């Protein structure tokens, strides 16, 4: 296992339970960049290319709208392993 793999395995996954907060080697992840969920990993295992291209709206209490709010993330052009924050939504 190289240094990058070790760093990845120390990260937290969005929506993962406290008993298994880190990534698993058999899954595919995108890093959330910016916004309230910055540096969390999003499990995109099994997502179709269309689902990935669409981006995602993720529930978070940390955004501009507090509990019940959403953080919007889209894959970065040319680097779909990073998803950039596009703003918050109620």
C-alpha cells in the first residue's frame, strides 16, 4: 500500500456510520471539495456515467440553511475524482 492509499483510508465517507467511517478498498469514491462537506468522500460505487455527470445534492446541517439544507456538488471537468461545491439549497 503506498502513501496515497494510506491517506485515503484515513478519510471519512459522507453518510457512513460511526462504526465504519472510513473508505473501503472495494468501493469507488469522489472527494468533495469546498463547502460544508469539504474533504469528505462520496461513495459513487455503481453509479452510471449519467448519474455522475448530474452531480448530487447532499443533506447537511453545516450549510447556509442549517438542518434540512442541501449542499450541491458537481464532478470537476477533467477530474471526476473531485467534486466541487456549487452552493447550498434549502
